[in-house]
């Protein structure tokens, strides 16, 4: 019973000291925080105010506050770096998947090939823009693809930047085949399969079907 009363008295004294400490802190205009040490939190016997040491009421110094702030900043920065790294890794994985997947619409591509074949035998006209009255190589490809809502630039060098490059290893019917000499693109045709092209070749033969390798191939582009 005596011990129980002493604990109550100690707790009462402790609360009084804390109230005094907070009151004294506010009176002096101090903005420092009071931190309870482990020693104060331990329930050892406290008989009077003198039993509470300075170590029990630890007022953090500016240096300690600075260390805590720096530690918090470092922790926040590390969290941001981790989030950024995770986002970048996810982006890299998704980007890799996109790069390794070459889109190909077989239905539209076959329709393009069949449509282009209807004009075999038509005339070649440099700068022409008619599939029946005459056109040149890039005019032919532009007009054929436009029938399916695919807009290509007018010249062969410009069409070399359309769609995505797939290379000869992945060539499919409906792909554009860019040809030329000394690295300069000067001709464009449509691949129809079985190593054959349909294109407006020149004024001597007009729109014809030829071998895929009639001219040096510089690139293969997929636009459908």
C-alpha cells in the first residue's frame, strides 16, 4: 500500500514538473521541444523535484535538430530515387516490349496488295497523280495507301520516314520497299509476297510486277 502511494505521488510530481517545464518554456518564448529521455520514462522512485536530473529533460540542440533534418531529407531523397528507378524500370520494360513488337494488319495489307494489282499495266507519268491516267513510283504508293486512309508524303525520300523500319528479315505483303544507289533513296514500291514488288517503275514499262531485288534495297517500312 505504501509503495502504491509512493508511485502515485511520483506520478503526480512528474506531471507537475512537466507542466512547470512546458510553462517555463512558453514564458521564456523558447521554441525548442522537450524530449523525454528513457530515464524519465522509467518508473524509478522519485521523491522530490531534485531527483529529476537534467538528463531526464533533454532539450535538443540546434546541431541535433540539423542532424535529424538532414537524416529526414536523405530518407525522403532515397524514397524519391527508389520511386523514380521503379518507374524507369517499368518504362524500360514497356518500351522494350513495344520495340520488339512490329505491328502488322494482315487484312488491310492484303487488301492494299489486291487493290494495287488492279493497276498493273497502267502508264508511268513523272509527277502524275492518277492510278489510271498515270503516276510515278511515290505517287502510286501514296494513292494506293490513301484508299485505306493511310496518308503518305508525296516523294520516295519522304516516305522513307513513314511507319516503322522492319528490315528484309521481317518483310510482309503491304510493306513499302525503298530502293536507291549510294545510300540515296530514289524509288519506292509495294511488296506483294513471294519476293515480288508492284510499282510504277519507269516510262518504258509503267506499273508492273517485278522481282524484289530489281534495285538495291535501302529500307523496308511498315505503314499498315
